């Protein structure tokens, strides 16, 4: 006696098949004139494996369903009224209907199966069949369809990643352009206005505000787009000790918050918002103020990416604000040094105009060298993983020999500057306890005077700039201040270039992966 179709001898689904149930959700069309077989497959066996089912009792109706519904698989009986299973296959071939087909036939009909394969059938089942045989046959018949689906899905994921990388690259370019624009401004009012406009543009916020400390350092005064350099007309000053902006000013860490219920969160007296971001304006690790954006009416929270973009803008804003303050605070005695200040601004503009690391360091060291009457200058980069320093570029010393030198963070004056984050200048290098004499010996250069300042990005030292042998006198505090201002811009430019290189590298990897995927052939 034949076993019931679709079950094992004991009437249960095998343990292996129970473990393999994947709930695939694919649609299978059953074409069979036996109502018993159709009911058993469509109501019991196939749904237990997650398949959706359709059915027809003759070939003509089955063809209509194939044309209209486009099922993922057809289980086709060989002996059908009006049209046989082979007739259905032949008609599908004529109409280029590519739905995979499994032919169901009885013992002694194997020759019919061969003809079915010629007409495009993927596999066949001999009645009576078990659940294991059904599942195995369906898996074999659908393997190509599933591979194509997986390939398309993976290609779409890679495409989306490529789009995201392109978006991030465009954002970095936009930030660079904004930074270039605001660092050329010499008016505090213009700097504040442009930064506030850029903050709204980058984060799609409703409002933006810059908070600056008062003379006593106990309160913060708000400046918005309408009032520019004047305090916000409606809002009182904020206490430094009890406000979100004050917390950012004191800790140097950004705050991103949201509340979509009611009026939102209370930011200050009489002022509520549904979402806010506050980021510090810092220069060389010293807080200058706070840049904030808010959504008062819109029920939209800010993202981590919004915080990232606003923080980058704040870095540029701090440099621009400091440059403008220095320029506007200059009295008659500084007039004679106006060319020097313009040179500083020109250097800042030049080195922040490119995202190519090699171009940045080349422009940087040349601009620095040209702006000082010195014999040599160099840029050093810290490798955090090894805690070592190497020369990125230099002017005035033996390039090949200096490029071979790698210092531990506790070696040399440059190591002392990087490890402590504090600048050093000396006009008697030979008697300085930190001087690394081996560098002079290897390069054949005699160092007499030296000025070295750290490259600090968001409070973290990433390297150092070193100037050697001033020709028109000794290094002094004025040289130190100029060097520190330039180093702040260099740190941002180098960091942006490194981030851009990383983003471009990841983008190229994704493009390569997509290209390889497109060239892959299915088995």
C-alpha cells in the first residue's frame, strides 16, 4: 500500500525537515486534477514550510494563473485533462514563461520526465512522494531563482552603501568649502552670521545660536541670526553652572537631546524645543563658546550625523572667530604687523582648501616656511597605535635622512611637545635636555634655535610643527602665538584630509566589490 502523499510512514514531518523550515514566503502553484493531492499540498505540507500556495485542477487554468500571478514555482502533474503536463510545458516555452517547473508523475513515466526536461522543467517527483522528497526537490528547483534574488539584494545593498559614501564625501567637501569661506572673514559679526547660517544649512534646523561667555566667565550670552553680534532680544543670559550650553562649555563635550511630547524640553526660561544639539567652540583645547541648533516647532530629532557635521563646523568657526577677534582687537601698534596677520589668514585659507593629504602638507610647510625667516621647518604626525612620531614633510633639511627617523613619544623636543601638549621654544638648543642630537648627526644640520607647537584637534594631540634656526633674531612669544594659530588650522586640515582619504578608500573598495559582483557568473 502506497504511503500518503507528503508524509512519512509514521505520518509526521521528519526531524531534519522541521529544522530546515525557513518560512521562505515564496508562492508555489499546484496544478493537479486530484483534489486530495491539491488539498494535502496546499493546506498541510507546503504552508508548514512557509510557502504560500495557489492551485488549479487543469492545465488551461494553470497557464492563466502563471501568466497573471507569476508564481515562484509550479508543481505540475503529468496526467491532466484537456492539456497534459507536457502540453503546459510546451506552451510555457512558446510564451517564454520562465517560472521553474517540477513535474509530478507516476512510476513508469520516467521517459515523460526526460521530455519534460527538454522543455525546461527543473526537476520531477515520482508519486507517491514523501515530505523530504518534496522539500529537497523544491530547494533544487528554486536554487537559481534564490541566487539571483540574493545577488540583486546584495547589489542593492552595495549600491546604497556607495550612495552613502558619496554623500559623506560630498558633505566633507561642503564642510571644507564652508571652512574656507568663514576663515577668510575678518569681522566678528560676519563670522557669527555665516556660522549661524551654515549650522542651519548643514543640520536642517529651525534655529541656530552661538553662546559666548561674558567677561567674568559666569554667564553665556546668546547670539542668533537676527541679532548677530547683539544678545538675543527675548532670552536672558544663561548661568554657566546650570544650563545645557553651560555644561558643554565646561566639559567640552557635545549634547544632543530630543523630546516629542507636549512643548518639548525646557532649554531656558520661556524657551522650549523638541530637539537640540550643543557643540563646543574650541581652539587648542580651550573653550571659546558653544554653537547650538534647535527645532522648536518641527517634531524632528537630530541625528548623530547632524552632531558630527555641527562639530566640524564648530572647529572652523573657532579658528575664524579667533582670527577675527585678533584682527579687530589690533590697535595702532599692530598696524605695522597687518601684513603678518594677512599672511596668517592666507595660510589658513590655503591649507584648508584641499582634502588631499599630500597636497595639504606640501602647501602647509611651504606657506609656513615662506612666512618666517628660518632655515628649516617640518611637520610630524603621531601614530597612536605605536606611540611613535614620523616626519610628514620638511623644508631645509636632508629629506631622505630625516624621513628615516622615527621617534618614540618620549624622545626629542618634538616628543616632549606631543606628549605634554605644550609648546616649546628655545634659543639655546644644544643645552636643552630634550634635544635629540642624533637627528642633527644623521641629517648634517646644526640646530641652534627651535620653536615647536603641538597640532591639536578637538583636544587631542595628533602631531607637531617644528621651526628651526630663525635668521632675523631669536624666537619669542609673538612667534609662538603665530605658530599656535597656524598649528590649529593645520590640525583641522590634516585631520580632514585623513578622513577624506579614508572615505575615498572605502568608496573604492565598494566600487571594486560591485564590479566583481557584476562579473560573477551563477553556477
